[in-house]
């Protein structure tokens, strides 16, 4: 029997047993320090991305900080937070293709330093178009594409967001 691949929307709604807060293991403490790490639920990441208004931006690190604060953890797992941001982006694109207009504006979520995430749907070019349509200027720095003066457009994430 061939197992059907889950859609992005199904992945977004599959929270497994997340969110979960755990102690940072000895092995991971070299990279993350001591304390606790929250492994968020995909819908939590999506809710924060969805809260960014037109013309504003957020970085994945701000999302991680908001999640850690919400759960009383030292940090939010950078790996799962990034994966769930990609799932939220894929789900938004899937919904757009189904004619849904109110989708998560994933293109407003940048990497640290205002870098466009090339793993999001449409790649750099697709996001560049969407960001420019909202008034942002994009420049290429080496192999990366960066939103000019992104810090001036960064929004403050407010609680509660979910």
C-alpha cells in the first residue's frame, strides 16, 4: 500500500505532541547554553507569522524569542521553528492555489539580518516580488538577498498571539 503524502495544510495542523518544553541536554548545551528549550507547535509559528501586518517584517529569531517567552523557556528550538515556518509558507501557497485570499504572509518572515529565505515557495524571486509590492527594497549581498533597512520595518510581536 502506497502512503499518500501529506499536504502542507495537513502538516501545519499536525501538532503531534507539541508544544513541549524540555531541558537542554548536555550535548546541545555547547550550542544553546543551559536551560530549557520549547519545541513549538506548527500552528504557533504560523500564528506569529500571520500576525505581521502589510508593510512590516519579522525575523525568525523574533518568532523564536516570542515562543520562548510564551512557554517560559530559555530558547525556542531553531530547527523545528524553521521547519514549521517553511510548513506555514507551503500551506499558505497551497491555500492561495485553492483560491483562499487570507493566507499567512510568509514572505514577511526573514532570516537574521533581513535575509530572504530561499526555501520559501517561489524562492527568492517570488518573495522579492511580494516584498517590493509592499514597499520594501531588496539588494543582493553575495549570494544572499537582503531587505534594505529591514530593522525600520520590523514589527513587535504581541502576546497573546494564539
